[in-house]
C-alpha cells in the first residue's frame, strides 16, 4: 500500500509540473522541460494504474473506477490517496 500512496502523490505532482511546463513549450519554445516531465509523468501514470490494478484487494467496482479515473484529473490522485490509500494501511 505504501508504494501505491507514493506513486499516487508522485503522479499528481508530475501532472501539475507537466501542466506548468506547457507554457514553456508553446509560448517560449523551450522544449526540454516538457519532454523530461512528460516522460516522467507517462511512466508514473502507467505505474499508478498497474499498481492500483494489482493491489485492488477488496475494492468494489465504484471504488476501482474512482481510483483509475483519478489519474486523469489534476489534484484527484491527492484526494484518492487521502481518502482510500491512507486509511487502508
């Protein structure tokens, strides 16, 4: 469970950093930060989904959907980490 909590937090941070690096790419044509953060975010996104999928001990369908869907919305992984993962330890 600890790895799922850490991955959820890191995925949320990478999502926010990815959003902040977009103006650098499109307004100032500085491509490197977006490329690095985008790759890290992609890896963390896949890792979050995989760990959540393999961990899903006794979650019902609604909880599973919420946890997977949280990775698509900024700040949601922080909410899911607090509501589902922190209390589950």
